[in-house]
């Protein structure tokens, strides 16, 4: 985690590379800096019919349903199995920001970021199989919204494996 830079690192052993995005640049510069595959997939998804929702209250129930589907689909480790109560409390917290995609009249993907002051963390993605295609777009839209809230750094976490194209 980026905040570990200020800690005694003798206590921590690195697992794999994490990706911290500096979003102080102009949005156009950030867009140009995205990997071409990500720009392509975002542009492709933006041509489909979908709606973005930012209202945390209306996203919590679909988020919990999709979170269960996601953890089952990817056979998530117990480390990632948060209770419904925990997810509700995160949703209510003033440090969480959620963004969702409605496809065919139904919320199919929700992304949760946690943020405080100028730092944010891409925390949870929950999606149906069809909703997976919305993830990149929601992360990009989330980054733009966080930037407008004064956030300057977003921790995207690590990829599935070292040197993947996250």
C-alpha cells in the first residue's frame, strides 16, 4: 500500500507490484496515458446502451447481490469475503464512493472506492458476467469524479499476476 512508504518496511514483505495513479494531470493527459487496450475497451463500452449511477443508497442492494456473484464466480479467498453488514457500513461511510452501471434496466456492475483527503483506493468491483465489461469505464469515470473531489492519487492495487496489463 502506498502509505507504507512512510512506515518501517522491515515489518512488511512485498507481494507484487501495486499501481498508484497520479491524477494531478489534466484529464486529457490522463486519458492519453492509459494503455491503448484500456482506451479501446472504454470506447467500445461507451458505444453500448448503459447508464451510470452515482447514488450510493440506490446501489447498495445490487452491490451486495453482485458482490456475492463475483466472489462465487472467481472463487475468492476468504480474505475477500465481507459480510453484508460490512458492505452496508462501508456504503454508509463518508469515505466511500460508489459508481454503478445500469445495462438493460438493471444494475450489472458496481465499483467502490475508498477515499480520504487527497488519496483514494479502488476497493471492490462487483459485477454480473455481462457487467464485467463495464468495469474499466466505471474505474475511469470514478477516477474523474475523485479528481473533481480533490483526490490526487488513486491506488489501483495489484494485478492478478506480476507484469499483467492492469
